[in-house]
C-alpha cells in the first residue's frame, strides 16, 4: 500500500516536472514564432527579381546544386539554400556524392524516437514540440529546408520506411502531421511533405507503379498531405514510384491535377533524388525543382530550342522557387545564436516522446513494473549493447547515446545479468528474463514481416524456458509475433527510441513512467492476412541492401491498391480477420473507466457540428495517461464504407480516482466520403453510431445519432 502511494506521488511529480520544464522552457525562451511574408507580397517580389534574371540563371535555379542546395545568385542577393533530411532529426552528412558537406554541419544533432513512435504517443502537443526542436536544429545549422515530414501511409508491414511515417490511419496521421508542420515552420524552416504520393513500398522503389483510384487517394493517402498544406507547409517532395502509369515527379495528373488543383498547394514542389526521366514532361507537370542535379533537365536548352517547352515554363518553375524563398525570408536571415541549453531541451522532448511512444502490448499477472522480488534479471538480445535507429536518408546519429544495458544497470544494479546467448538452464534459473528482439529497417528495401531467424529462435527459447519473459521489441514497423506472443508474460513495443529512448524504456520497466503509447498500426497475425500482401511481382522475393543496379534492370511492376479504402483496421474489420493487436491498443499500469456519453447535434443543420462528450475516470492506483478514441460508423450508405473510422481522440492525464469530461467535436466532413464524380466530399444523411474506446477493438461506449 505504502509502495503504491509512493509510486503515485513519484509518477505525478515526474509528469508535472516534465510539463512544467517544457512550459518554463517556452516561457523562459519566449520563443518567437517565425512570421512568413505573405504569398501576395512574395509573389510580387518574385516577379521583380525574375525580370532581372538571365535565362541561364533561371535554368540553373531549377536544377539542384551539390546534391542538397538551391543555387545562389549573389548579384541578386539570393543566398544558396541548404536542405537536409529529415523527420526524426537532422541527418548530418559529411560527404555526399563526393561533395564535402562538413563546413555546413552542426556539431551534433538530436536523434529523436522514430516518427512512428511519435505517432504512437497520440500527443499533438508533443508532435509540435518534437518538430519545433528539429526545426531549431536546422536553424542552428543554417538549413533552410527540412526534407520531412515523411507522411506516407502504412499499407503493408514490410515497407522498409514505415518507421519514418505516422502509421495506418489517415486521421491520426493528418492530425500529427499538421502539428509537426506548424512546429518546424514556427522556426522559419521549411517543412517538406513527402513522398507524394501512393509511395508505400521500397521494393525496387523506382519501378513500382501504384494503381489507385481517387476515392482511395482522398480518404486514405492524401489527408496528411492536405493537413500539412493547411498547416502552411511550403514544400512537397514527389515520390519515386509511378502512379497510374507515370512517375510522380513528372506526372501532370499527380502534381497539377491532384496536388495543385485538388489540394490547393501553392508552394514549392521538388523531386525525390534521381526520380525523373523526361524533361519535357517534368516541366509541364507542375514540378519546380529537380534534385539532386539536372538529369531529366539536362537537355533543357535543346527542348527550348525545339520549342517543346517555352521559357515561360521555366519562369513558372523559377518563380515558384523564388516566391517560396521570399515567403520564408531566406534573403533576409539573421543568424540565430544557440547554446547548449537548446540541445538539453531537445533531449527532454525526445525523452518524453519515448516515454509516451513505447507501447505495453501485454502484461499478464502485472509482471511489469518489475517488483523487488525479481532479484535475478537476465537480459539478452541484439540491441541491448547496440542502439539501432532507422537507416537511409532518415538516419540520425545522435550523441550521448544511452544503451539499454547501461540504463538497466543504473536502475537495477547487480540484479542484472547480461548474456549474449544464455542456455536453457541459465534462462530457467532467472526470476525474470528481459528478451530484446527486433529488426533493422531502412530505406531502399523492404524487410520480411517475420523476424530474422536468429531473433525468432532467441525469443522462442526464452519463452519456452521461462514463463516470466518480458519481450522488448525494437523495430520500425509491425513484426510477426504469432507463435510466441501468447507465451510471453509481457511485451513492450519500443520502436527505435533515438538517443535517449532506453532511459524511457527502463523507467517503464521500473515503474517510474506509466506507459501510455497506443498502436498507430494494426499488427496482423500473419502477413498474408494483411491488405496488399501480394504486392511483390509474381515469383519474386525480398532482397536486402542497396540494390540499385538490379533496380535499374527491373521492369516497372504494378502494385494494385485493390483493397481501396480498406487499409489497416478498416480491412481486418471488414474481412472479419482476427489480428494479434488491434489499432489503438496499448495498456497502462492503471485502469480507466468510461461513462456518460452524450451527444448534441441539435445545431447540426445550422453549423454542421456534432459535440460528443463522455467521462474518463482513473479507477486504478497509479497516475496515468489515456488516449480516448472516437470512431464513426455509417449504418447505411450508398457506397461501401468501413465499419469504423477514427475521427477524434484526446489524451488525458488522470490521477487515481480523478475523472475528466472529454469533449470531441465532429464536423460534416467527418461523416462524409469522397465522391470521385463531383471530386468533393459528400455528406449523406442517415444513422451513424459513435463508438468511444480505448482501442479500435475495445469499445466502451456507443450511441446512435440521426443526421
Ligand atoms: C529519399 C528522400 C530523401 C532524399 C535526400 C531519397 O533517397 O527517398 O526521402 O529526402 O533521398 O536524402
């Protein structure tokens, strides 16, 4: 009892301390929010500068320079613009394609937990703070353009880049990305929404042709782009893949029709690195800037000479670049001085993201947090002594890396025994086994849903020999846990935690932090259960590592999005397929009760707003955070619709015994579907059910309404 009281007090204090630290940070620092120049003023300014530019200068502007730069024109006072990756922190590169970049580098940059882990926090404020921190590090390194956030949807668990993105649900993605964009751009750094669009596999990524319809695009894959655009994102990067038969970076349909016309984007469009092939198509597609250098655009002069493109097309591209630079005031930048407290503050944000992003999937007999009777703690696994982060352009090295083993020893002292390959006897004689397994995901290839053989063997060995096995999963996406998950006592899904994530992990194991992460994905039992599982060309298997030669030789292949809007839980619910862990799932060391749902929709005719309110109460012994989720179900509809769709969520912090009334507002669009004929959202009158739950499966309250 006394222990519980101490626990409650300690937890409450640590949560209060974090938020007060962050608050006092922002109050002390009186952060100035960057004020962009208006579109109209920047547009005028761009016109006048464009009039002074020679044809060669214009052409040089629309081709990337030294891999990561927009060229400067000193005589017109136009500075070079440096860009860097990406969503989980600032990727420091010393060299790229033989170009020395060291003189542009920051001394260090913070490695944050990967973006899918940020999504697992369901914490909008944190998304803003995380991105603001990344943006500040860009400012400190004179980086004008952040090549992130990556906002592609989680369609298949095998995609090598899932760790860079925000999960399977378009609503959660959109909300998190909107805050992310605001956070980055509040610092005066450009946020680049990527990769536009339908880019959901890295298997021979320049050769996949996504066959997809417009309703699916608008309901599933475009919402985070739209949210980012509405939040003010100044850049969009087109994707490697083709959409309906044309490479995105040179597709008039993708850029002019969808991005510019349907989504109303007025900012800078840039290609992904080496992703376009036809200069004429590129120029006419609405694209602005080819990166990292002129490949498709190498024959621009010739195309102009032949009259295939006009100088007004190049003017349009160069003007878009100029306008964006003026909106962001790149021509009038003060150098900002940052000291080490910046990094200290950023590390605090990284730590809090890990605390709220780690997910307790299972906790039988409340083995976690570990109690004092667990004297002999055996630790084993590949990422105990080595910290792993997602690879490729998103990689961030970080500094002051906390290793899992060191953090465990700090907390549990000599109760910890670490063994690389314990034998069955050693496993059996421990009071508890902490077994860490995972995958090393990267851009450039996809990886199997199944764990690597040695990892699978290790976890099976542990759960077979010790019923008190706690499995810690280090990964960037869903992995196959069928076969051992039922035998594990507890499972913690830790993602890639960045430089300080292991501190948060050990706090959770020790009970100093109460876990609150919720899955932003569904974890299927078997890969074949999932939508799109047949995406590889017939007879082909996954490869590992950079495989560019083979990619070149590989023919274009079709990826049919035949599941349409039924992605993630929308798919499993429709097909009635049992999953291992549902979307939105995540346990806590305390218990929450839901009650008193009420809905007011009497003013819906007038203002299109439905107000849903309900109460969440902490009926357990520990302070904790709960993310209450709201799903809408349309009972009858003219088109097939998902059984449930997430349309609201709120994260609340509750002390034992405390309750809060949660209010979520819904608007007409939340009840609508995309009509490809009118090219607009369509609201259809009828009966809807509002489901409130602790996950997509664990629904606690329901109420029907007529609209
Ligand atoms: C990636 C982009 C990245 C770019 C520059 C490409 O390989 O797909 O996401 O921004 O490289 O590093």
